[in-house]
C-alpha cells in the first residue's frame, strides 16, 4: 500500500484523494512520515523496527519481506502435476467492486440453498 501511495505522490488521482479525504499536501506528509519510519527500521535499530511494525499493524498492514512475495510450487501426489500456490492481490482501484462481487455471490449461493 505504501508503495502504491508513493507512486501516486507526484500525480495522485483525485479519486484516491477523495476516498481518503486528503489533500495533496496530506498525502506528501503521510508518505514522508512513513518513509522516515521505514528507513529508521531498515537501519538495524531494533527499537525502530519494532515501532514500525507496531504502526503497520495499527493500520492493518502486514510487513512484507525485502525479497518480495514468493509463491510455492507443490507437486500433485495424484497425477504428478505442478500447482502454483501464489495468491493474487486485488488492485487498490478494484477493491470496492470485488467486495460487491463477493457479497452478490454469497447472496446468490444463500438463496439457492
């Protein structure tokens, strides 16, 4: 999420700013604070790292490894097929639409029972 906001820093979409109820200045200040905390956490200071992780948890964001997300490939015991266990993430712009889709699907499944 922070990387997405970082990409939006210079030319943020008005839709994003409206959804967050922020101005361009608010976005820049937010990113500046988080970049500073992230840099301190990366410096090797255990206390700064713990504080950064606590702040991420307070936002509901889980820290990712520096290597990025990796998928695990497993062998299918029945047919010898290989299966990718990677999970795709929903792009920020599509989250509301995806949630509406999930609700509609669950409602249809409930009605069919």
